[in-house]
């Protein structure tokens, strides 16, 4: 049974990320981002107001 579940997961189509990009675009226009580091290295930043997470370029 477990083997069949693994096969189904492998061949199941993943949703396209187009909807996610549209939502992020809406969030970017609605918020004045103030990014703060969320880890000790300072490579991952998050917005204080809306929680948008990005990697430092």
C-alpha cells in the first residue's frame, strides 16, 4: 500500500506557481516593506509588516 502511495505522489501534477506570483505581487503593492534578518547569518530577510520572506541577494 505504501508503495502505491509513493507512485501516486510521484506522478501527481504539482500546481503551477503562477497563482503564487500574483499573490506576492499584490502583497508587494499593499505593503511598505521593512525587512529585518530572521536568522543569525542575515541571509534570510522578512518584512516586519506583512511577513514576506526573501533571500538576501
